C-alpha cells in the first residue's frame, strides 16, 4: 500500500517482527531498538563475567646441573696437581745430591757425625777394623769388588767393598736368612746398574742395610722405598775418587770375607 506525499509516493516502513510481544505499556518502537542493539560478546567457555585475565606462566625449576660443575672441578684439581708437581720437580731438580740425601728419612751421614772414622782412605793389606758394621769408610784393600750391578749370593770382604764405595758405588747388604722373595726384591734395585753391588752380610742389626762412602741407611723390610731412593741418589755421587770406575782395573768378583791382595791392574 502506497502513501501519497508531496514528494511522491512512498512505501510504508516495514516493521520487522522479533517474535516477541512488546512489554505492557512499552511502545513497539522500543522493542525494535532493543532488537537492533549489538549483543555484548561473551567470554569463551561461558560464565558471562567478562574477559578472563591473562594467566602468568609458572616457571618449573629443573634443579642445578651438576655434571658440568663436577667436570670443571675435576679439571681444576688436575691442573693444580700438575702445576704443583711441576713446581716440586723444579725445586727437587735444583737441589744438590747432598740435599736430596739429607731428605731421606733415617739416613745417617757419617761425614758430619763421625768424620774421623772415614777420613783415612789409604790402601792396606789384610783384615781391617771398622767403627761401623757394615763399614762406610776407612782403610781398605788395593783391590775393589766389581760393582757393575753385581748380585753376590755369598758374603764379600768389606775391604774390597769399601774400595768400590770409594769409587762411588753403593753396597746393599742383607741378613743371610732373609726370605728369597725379599732378596729378589733387593736384587731388582741393583741388578744391571753401574756403581751398585749387593751381598749377604753376617751380624746385621736390621734386615737390610745400604751404604755409600760416609752414608748408611738401615731398614726393616725389602719393600721400603727408601732403599731405591738411597741407591739412585748416592750411586756415583758419593765418590771420594771422582772419575774412578767399577768396570776395569784391579777388581775382584770373588766371594768370602777374607780380602785378596791382587797385583794392580789384574782381575781376580
């Protein structure tokens, strides 16, 4: 149905029904306005209480990583040990053999405690008397005992052994009743090493005694590490006749406690 107006025919506005009846006493226009009002968006999940506040993430602690820490500590300890050993070795290397010998626990330095007992180094024939047993210095035979790492299985004359010690040899002695296994341990220190020799010795007050000219160390067992320390520190160094040898000249390889008076430059 058209309505005539001065401006021409116009169509009547179409009323859109919302399907709801207007409330009592309320114009229908209000109902239309309400129907066109945009609805407030609801929060996802329902509830209609407005937008949810953002949730702060919860940080989960995974604990300290001990693997790298342990590795770092181990490397630090190793580095410190290497540096410390290097410093010790440098100091040790700068010491004289006398200073190294003085650090061997239990060693007796007769050059300081009884210099008169070892001051006489003249050559004499026959048996001699000594202040120490085994002797560490004094008159001795013109013939020396060969000391090329020789291991003698029977006693040797002290008079010959002393001459070898005068040349710089060390003399490792032990009680004749020492177990064979212990004798072999001692032999391992001496065998094949120049300026060293070894033999059993009657009447020792300790199972093992090792001596160089003016020095002596007595120990209770063949496993004592000081034996090797003494041998390597004093062999050839404790000489009172620098340049003398154990390998040529007037030496003997014989055993027995009676000294042999050999002619110079002859073996026996």
